[in-house]
C-alpha cells in the first residue's frame, strides 16, 4: 500500500492513537507528581531512561503533526490562512485552561488569602502562558506537593510545536516540500540537528526539545515522499523489533528516528480495520493534554502532597477526559464553526 493512497481520505486510527497518547502522558506524569521528580514510569525504568511513556506520547503527537501540517501547508499556501489555522488549533484552549487555572482554580487552591493572591504579580504573570510565554507557578499553589509548585508542566512542548509550524512553512516557501528539493532540506536539517545536539548537550531542558523536533521533521519527510513509501505489516513488525532491541544497546535515541515513523504510519493508516469513528463527537486529546498535569497536582494535593502514582493516574484520567470533552464542546467546536474550519490538522 502506497502511503499516498492510504492517507488520502479520512479513514485512519489517528484520533484513537492520540487519545491513548494523551493517556500515556497522564500515566507518565503520575510518577514524578506523586513520588518526586526523580521517579519515572515502567518504560523509563526498562529503557534506562532512554524513553518513558511521556516521551513516547510526545513523539507520536509531533510525528503525526509533521505529516498533517505539511499537508495543511500545501493546501493553504499563504501565510495568513496557514498561521490562522495553527493559531486557532493551539491558542483558544490554551487560553481557556490558563485563565481557569489562574482565576478560578488558583484562588481555591492557594494557601494565601484572596487579597494576597490577587495582589501578587505572579498571578497575573501566569496568564502569559496563554501566549506560550511559560510561567510555571501560581502564588501559594501546590507548594506542599512533593514534586514542586509547577501548575502545568505539560506546556513546555507548545512553543516547540509552534516553532515546528514555522519550520514547515519556511520549507514550503523554499520549495523543499517536494521530492526534487527535499534532499537539501534533509541535509540542512541533519546538519543543524547535530550541531544543536552538540551545543545543547549540557542543557537538559533545551536538548529535550530536539527529539520532538526531529520527529516532526520526520513527519514532513514522510509527507514529501508519500508516493515512494510503501506500508507493509511485516516491515512495521521489523521496525518494532529493532526499536525494542535498540533499547538494550542504548541506541533508542537513534533508532527512534528511523524505525518509529514507519511503525506509527502503519498503526495510523496501514491496518485493515480503521477506528475512524472513534472521535466522531469531538477529538479531545489536546484538551486532555492541557488539563492532565494540573488535575494530577490537585489530586496529589488532596492526598497530602504525596500518593501512589497508579492511584493518581486512575483518578485523574476520567477527570481529564471530562475536561477534554468540555473544552472541545465549548471552545474548539465553536471556534472552528466561527472560522469555517473543522479540520484537525
């Protein structure tokens, strides 16, 4: 099956996969939030911290994003419609969650008086998260939790995602999103990636941005070469086996760029049975992603600031689903209707 053929319509498993990717983020975060920052989930322990379930989920989001956003860029062409579509996808839900945390949840959860809370500039600085200027703390909120007072640690991926949108648009305008010129794009990105990896080696925070950026780029490459790539189940199985074996030899950080994309393309588009109707009432993975961390911090606070991580994930998961449904129903769908778009790219 040619990739161009199986990705042409809307028959795919992407909504189902992204839902469970959001669930994996919640499961992963339950360990540091419940037990402290040095604790990781079972995948992190099995791979020697080469990858945990949160990394895996972010890789999934970014890889599919690179493929779908490239498609969107070619369809929309101009900067205004392209960045309008990107902004409408990211910012309304982000602003809604940020304002609710700062102005509704914060006053309830804070150890300060209401007067002190609203006089503190940290309360108003937190609203900068609405435009992806990351501010992690709210005054007096979650200070007694074992992890720290970080209100929403999941937001770190959003600026990276937006930079990837810019990279994709520049690739379009430089005519790199076609087979004739794509080899130059690949060489330029590879050189830049290796240079950045060397320069940022001593910065854990900045170097963490490289893997999702690389997977987004891999999605772009798969889009460019979609007419040349054939998706087969046995090749996907081999890729999965290589990924598993690479973890034992501490090569997962390399194998993820070569084997993971093919495997995810098979899961997303190549299976015989498709779960295309999974999110027919609304795609909620983004809302779950935005709400998961603060919900887990609230749950942990309710248990005295430390708890069993499995219980934390179990309690937070249905609440995150509900929040995702509400955000989709009252923010994403109305915004999409007003903008005349219903696309998930």
